[in-house]
C-alpha cells in the first residue's frame, strides 16, 4: 500500500528534518515520464514513429535497393506533412533524435544519386534541428538534387531564403563565388511569385543585389502588387539603392503598359528621358491627355515634340493641358456645383460677433494695419473665384464709390499687397485677371504699380502670349526699389520651375550690380536661384547683417531643391563665404537638396546642429530646424518621428530654435490638421516669447490651409489674430497647400519652394512679414492647388459619376484584394478631397485612365459593362 511509506517517513524523520523534506517532494521518475510521453501518442503516431525509425535503419543498410526505398519513403512522409505547416510536423519531430546519425552516415556515403537524396532530406530536417548560424539547410540543399524546391513547403523555402541572405553577405566579404546561390535564388523567386509572396521575393533579391531578375518573373496577375511593394520600400533604402529599385518598378510598369504609374515613377526619379519614353511608347491619344493632366498637377514645365505626338493639332491640344489653361474653368465648375460662388468678406471670416463683446471695439477702428490684414484675408478666401467684396465690386455697388477706394485705405507698401491681391482673386485666369490689373499699371503711385507687377495671376499657368515677360521686363530697370521688387517677384512667380533662359538673362545683371539695394538683390536671388557665391564679396559687412540676407542663401538652395548629392560642390564653395552667412548657407543648401528624401542621416545632422548652445545672434539653427521638416515631410513614418524630435527641441532648445519649431510643424502637417500638432501649436500661440507665439499662429493657419477646420478657425478668432487666420479659409476651403500630390508619393518642387520662401521669411517675422515685405506671403500661391476630383469624358467635358471618398488604407504586402479605403461616403463628382483621403469609382460603367483619382481624371466607357436588369 502506498500510504505506509508516508507514515514511516513521518515517524522516523523527526530526528532528521532534512531527510523529511527530501522525501516529502519525491523526484520525478524519468521512466514514468517516457511512459507518459508514449501514452500521449495515438496508435497512428506510434506506428509512424516506428516506421521512421525503421527507415533510418534501412538508410544505413549496405543494400542500395533498401536504401533507395527507405529514402524515398522518408521523403514522401516529410513532403506530405510540410506542404502546409502550422506546427512542427510529426515526421520532423520523430526524426529529431536521428538527425546526427543521418548526418554522420551522409559523410561516409560515396557520391551517388542516393547521397543527393539524403542531402535533400537532411536540408529539410535542418529546418528545425540545425544549430543557429550553421546554415545547414542551405548547405545540404546545395549538395542535394536540383528538384522542385516548392515541394517541401512554404516554410522550408522561407527558411532557405533567410540562410541564402546570410551566406551571400559572408561570401561577398570573402570575395567568393556566388553563382550557385543565384541559381537557387531564381528557383525561390519563381516559387514566391507563383504563390502571391511578392514581398518575400523582392526582399530576397534586394539582399543578394540581383533585383533585375524580378522583371522576368512578374506577370499580369502580380505586377501591381510587386511594384506597390517596390515603390513603398524605396523610401526606406539608402541611395543609390532607392533609385535602382524605382527604376525596376518603372521597367515593370512599362513592360505591362501601365503607363500612368510609370509616369509617376519617372517624375519621382526626376528623369525627363523616362517621361519622354512614356509618351513615345503609348499610342493612345486619350491616355496621353491623362499624362498631361498628371504633369500639369505636378507643376512641371514640359514641351512636347513631334516624336511624342506626330499630329500638330493633337500636340497643341496636349500642350494646352500641360500649360494648365483649363484649371480655372474646372475650379469654377466645382464651385458652381457646390454652390459657393457668392464672394465672402473679411467680416464673414472674422465672425466678430462671436467674440464676447469685442466686435464693436474692432469695428470702429479703421487702421491701415487692420485694412492690410483684411486685404490678405479677402485675397486668400476669394482666391480663384474672380470676384470679391473689396477689390472687384462695381463702382455703384461699393460703399465708398469704386473698388480703387479700398486700395487707398492702405498706406504705402500696404497698397502693393492690396493691388497684388487682385491677382490672387483671379489666380489661374490670366485673361480676366489681366483685364482687371491693367489699369493699375498706369497709376501714379509706385506702390500700386509694384503690387500690380507681382504677377500672382499667372502662377502655375503658361500662356501662349507670354504676357508676364512682355509686361514686366520693362520695369526691371526702374529706379524705384519697390517697382523693381514687384517686377522681379512677378517674374519669379510666373515662371517658377520653368527654367526659362530669358528670365535668367534679364535677372542675372541685377545680382552683380553693386548699386542695387539689398532687398532688390534678395528678391532677385529668390526669383532666380542663381549662383550667389559672388555676393559674399560684393556686399558690405553691414548688409550681411540685414534680415533679408537670409533670402540670398535660400535663392541658391532653391537651385538644388531635391537634387541630393549634386549640392556637394556648391556646399564646399559656401564654406568660403563671409562667416556671418556661412553656416546659414550650409544648412539651407543641405535642407533644400535633401527635401522630401526622408534621409535619416541628414535629419541626424540637423539635430546635431540644433543640440549646440550658441551665443545670441547666431541664426543658422533656424534653417536646421526647418531642414528636419523638409527632409522628413514626404514619408509618414519619418514625419511622425520628426514631430516627436521637434517636441524635444521645443523643450530643451534655445530661443532661436524654439521660434523655428512651430514653422517646422506647420510644414510637416501642411493642410493636414493633426490633432496633437494642433494642440501643440495652440499652446505655443500663448507662449511668453512673442516670436514663438507669432510663428505658432502662422503655422496654425498653414496646417489648416484650405480645410475650413472649425477648431483652428476658433483658435485664431480667440487670439484675435485676424492677420494670420486667412490661410485656414483660403479658396473657401476648396484650395489646399499641396506640395505632395499623387497621394503623397510625389513632391512638387515648385510648391515646396513657395512654402520654404515663406517659412524662411517667418524666421524673422518682425523685420520681414510684419515689416514692409508682407507681400512675401503671396509666395504661398506656388503651393496652392484645388483639392478637387473632377472627372471628364473622352471629349474633356465634365462628367458626373458616383465615387467613394474615404480614408486611405495602406495595403502594401497584403494578400488578396484588400479594400484601399475605409469609412467612405459616396458622392457625385466633382468632389473635394482632404489630406489622407482617397477616391475610387463606385460604378464599373467607366474606367479611369489614372490609377490615382485626384485633379482632372479622364474616364472612358467600359466595353464589358452591362446594365443590371
């Protein structure tokens, strides 16, 4: 009986407590454990285990016939169990104790087909039994037969791919041959591509640096998923690997005639030869028209030749689309459709009656500064609508007689901004705008002429008559500095991004003119972006201390916007500049050159510069803070990390860093009011440092630009900062500051240039924006784009169709056909698209000619569509 030993133990153990303790917790009997293990196995499992043990014995038999039968039977058992692996298959589990035995026997076997067969089996067994880092699975695969690699199952292939990557890196370091590995890679890639595992195939080819092999393995069923993964992963690769990955994506898209997507890759690569190749490869005129709409939205100046389109009339029609001449027409179509053509006054924006009794006090004051603020609000809110309640009202309708009266309610340089606001109201409509502005060219007031010359109306539009150059060139040599600045700014805005040589020839002499005032040279530098290192010797020490000096390095930086390594030679030359602008120039050049690249090393460099504690008067940390935002702005993950880094700078940085942080946050979230950024800026708008507070207010306007965000509008009203609330409502919420078209894939250099000029000016807001150069605010027009989706038919006439608009979902690397939007609503086009929104057609009646539905999209009828009964 079992209880008896317990009683004896209790009795005899009184004198030996140690023994008592030991006997109370009896050790586990190993025999019992093995028995229990055997008991857990079913009869089938026990039979399988015994069968496999017999195979192991037979493999070591001297009779080759028995060996062959045993090896083939073992292979069959393993294959049937590993085809779909959710846990360790039983044959592998039962063969674990025999792995060493089989390895030892393999070494003694003579070369034969049987030895290769055993190598195949050992390669699979190594999947679960090999020691870490030994890469035995790969070793035996290379020694084994060259049979179908996929017959051993997905998990085996995945494991092999991982071991190949390690082995390849080792062999490259040792400069050993890799031919046998590449042959195996080809088999694995073919297997992955057939089984919808495109990301794994791409990853393996990237590891072994043979991505070119991908092109022959893609087919019509998987090329879209493959290219989506390639373009997404390119953002996380160092140069030049990122460009070579995108080149492969471009090659695949052109192979399957997915030309719109190929065009977007070509634009990202900034490769005009690829753009030209897309036009020459595509025979369909309608698709070419869609390409032109994509180029126009990117703000690219591009001339078509006979090779791209042979027919003269067709080529003229295509060039007209690229020139953006129909943008105003489409924008007004949208406005009429949503019934918002009625002009708004500044009072409609201020909503002073909501401000607890402050309305009466504000209404009675008619100061020049308040009128200037109203001018900007009026210009931005009615941008592109062609009518307002201050500047374009007929003389009998206006309270003060004629529209000119509002102009003269502003003082001196305020008149320049008021006259320029007329161009903003008529933006994109060159003919109507020119008719309205023309009368101001004949004014006796130089400030009014200067404002009329600020050619805002022509921004982003190319007119065959070239009115900007014809009208403005004559004013470049005038004695009055304000008129010269107006003409220079007008030419800069009208020809931004066009690389027009006539403009270069006309503006270059101004840069070298020793008698030209600093402000004229600064705006010339911005308009031109020419090689400015001559200036460091031609300007006096006192000039280099002026606030506008910061625009000189920026003009040089704009030349290299997004050009990355091309800036290195100029950056070296900048080290010879006067010490007052040397560091500022270096930071500005780097931030412009690597804008939108997501380059982590450059972000770290800028953070390192911000970590220094400097004497008062040093200004180069401002552009370093902006540089963090410029580099990280185009990629979502980097953007979130940059926001976190900026919050640390806010906590620990000096005053000249803190005042730049709100501006950097504004650039990161332009027209995309993220709640936590909004809260941070709201807090900073009450900062004890007025420069930080003003920067926060401007940035609140930027992140809400064109969104009609009620919360931001309320914050700005409560601050009574009407001068900065203008951005939030511009274009009545129809226009946003879009420097990242094509669902944040592309970066528009022209749009970014306009924003960067504004932000650099805001680094010294008191001297520039709140001084006499407030018209710098109009540089934001370069980034303004209607945030619309307008669908047109094959004759380019507006066509209303049902579309689903919702939050974009990242579907990279997901299996099957996942939904690309979530939380959608169905609307009829034309529709508005906010930041992060994506649209897709809600009907199969039409086929869109662009993969991304934004701006103008041509629809053609689906020949396979059948109306449901």
